[in-house]
C-alpha cells in the first residue's frame, strides 16, 4: 500500500532507509510495533510506526510509546499530512493504549527540518542526545493529550 510513496533520497535515510528495509525490520523485530498508513482520498500519502513494550528503543522512558519512520510522499509535503499523521497516531494511542501518558521520538541532530517539524507538532527536546544509526539523535517527548489536539494547518484524512 505504501510502496509508491516518493521519498527524497537525501532525507530517506533519516526515516529508516528504503521502505522495503523498514518493513523487513518490522517483520523481524520484537512484536509491539504498529505501522499506520496515512490515506487521503483512497491514496496512501505516508506512513508512521508506533512502538511499545519490547520494541521500544533503549532511550525510551517507561510507560511511553515512540513514533518512528514518519514518511510523507515528497510530492505532498507541506500540506499538513505529517502533522495529521502525528495527531492521528496519538489519538489511536490514547484510545487503544490508555495507560500511555507520553510519546517520544528521536531526531538526527543533522536533520533540522525534522527537529522543527517535531517542535511544531508539540514534542519538546528532553536535552538528551544518544548515538543513533546515522549519528547523534535528539530525544523529544510530549504528553499524549498535547499531540491528540487539533494541529493548525492539518489536513483532514480518511484513515490512519
């Protein structure tokens, strides 16, 4: 469903590499990873993965879930789909995992656009930096209710 999402070759590695590699990793890693497709008008425009339990990265705090591998088709970026993906994933977490109080994410320090995007979505830096697959990563966090609220500029989507 998401194989046709266009990815900028310069930024694709920051969101997990090739789409096939992301899904191969999902198949071979611990359970408790939930991939979501962001769909608008019957067209997949992006995806995001929520992780919990055994699938959490080492840097994640207890009782949280992490949002990972966010991708929005490069031909559709800047239209609110990324913010909608974060909001809809947070709403799913709040509904399906009511004990989860916080959501975390990591952003490569070299990826300033992703850092600013996460800030705009409501995540804040924890001040922690950890070594990641492509170098240092800033750890970010937000209370689930902050991410569930309406995001200015979001685009309505038919499903996540």
